[in-house]
C-alpha cells in the first residue's frame, strides 16, 4: 500500500480533501493529516511517504517552501498542490519545482479520481517500473535485505514464508523463483515459497485453501490486490509486515477492515441530504457501533456528529460558490430541513451567513 500525507491549515478543508479521494481504490492507506507545514515537513523527513498533497498557501511555511525543502532534503515524495483560482502564479512556481500535479479547490469527484489514478501510476513507476535494477536483483542471487531496506520495505526479524510473484509469461517464473530462493539466505531456516502467477479469481480461490499455511479472512479487497500485477510489491510489503516469526507453519491473516469503513465514509459523502446516524450506518455496513465510533475519532479527530456537520457545511460552501442554486435548496441538499438552523450552522463554520458568503466570494474577498 502507498502512504500519503495531506497538509492544509484549514481543518475543514483538510478533512474535506481527505475524503474527496477514493484512496483504497488506488492502493493508498488512509492519509495522515497535518494542519501545520513545518510539522508536515518534519513528518516527511522522519517517516517514509510516497506522496503528499499540500495547500499552496499556509502560514509559517507555504506549500512551495515545503516542496522545495523536501527536495533539498533528498526526499522522493511525489507532491500534488492544492490551490484556488487566484493562485496560478504559485502553481507555476510549484511546477518548476517538479511538483507532479495540482488540484483546484473545491476538489470535484471526477478530478479526485483522475488525480489519484495519475499519482498511483507515478508512484508505481518510481518504485518498480522505472527501476530495472530492482527487478534484475530480484532474479539474481544477491542478498535482498539491503534492497528492501533502501526502499522502506519492512524486513521481519523471523522467517519469511510467503512470496507473491507475478509475470505476464508464466514460463519465465521458474528461474526467477530459483533466484528468489537463493536470495533469501539472510533469513535462516526460510523453508517455503508460495508462487502465484496471474490467474482468475476462481482459480485463485481454489488454490489458496490447498495450502495449510495461508488463511484468507477477507477475500475481496485482497484478491483485487493479488490479481493486479501493478500492486504485487505493495502486497508483498504488507504480507511481510504481518508474518509472525517462529511459527511453523506460518499462518498469514489478511484482515483489513478499513476499506469497509471508508466505503461507509464515501456513502456518507454521497448521501449528505439523507437522514444519517452512526447507529444505522454501522448496521448497514455490518460494523460494530463502538468500533465505528472509535475509528471516527482516530481518523478524523471528531465524533460522527461533528464529522457529518463539517462535511455538510463543506458541501454547502461548494454549492454556494459553484452553482446558482438557491440557499434554501442548498440547505435541503445538505440534509437541513430548517433553513434557520442551516444558516446559523453555516455562520458558525465560516463566519458569515450563506448569502453573505456567496456575495463575498463573487466579489473576490474570500476563496
């Protein structure tokens, strides 16, 4: 899986950006969120991130400064900048600093999908596709430990018992497998390698249960990764991190509930006009209510009620500045049947009534 950081000094915009992108669809872990650029830079320096999305205008340090300092530190992080329509000169500067892409605020669903697809492809090219030395080493007898360490792939302390490989031509795999077995000498007593070539979902399902060392708990998201050659090394990275040393045979538990949770978040964003409650949603998505409540706090830093309110307000703000829709209709579209309640809540979030905010945006005094 890919790791990504998002930096924006506006908390509501930060959470809106975090949930505008279909992360799981393109192999990303849930994003790490930062509200201060200096802290974000420290995070990028001390932890490995494949990509970062940064607001171009932030106090203390602009997004451009953050990108420049990351480059000077030798980081290979792929950057996307967030900007408003009035920031084009900043965007040009960012692009000269080898920024990969930019997104205009507010981020629309189609733009988010396209940007993430491009970003995923770029990260893959950096990790594997444009690195023939990496692939060559995999089929050699050179030790793999330094190779994986250099690329931030975790190396378990105990035995490695599972390696997933993919190739367009299965007949090329036997020599590659032999090279892998020889290269695993730094793991004492490594005794088994499971080999998977690209196959249909049905044949994969029929193969896995025959191995006593593999147990699949959640098949659908895992199969999507296994059957996609682009993500094989990310799957290997995840699998290696989960291997428990000292077990014979090793049991690998592929268990990732976060895609279901983020499916629920996407559902919330797509049904903001509906009457929503965490109790009903957790039942609908077959998740424990207490677990969902804890995840909301851990991922968003807010309760479900505050999360829902902030997303409704962000959607209302987007509709106010991008459509001619009446304020009353916008209130209904964002789940408010009482106009006065909607107007008061909007003013609490943005400091102005909806009508005043629209006027200020048209006059260019807010972005």
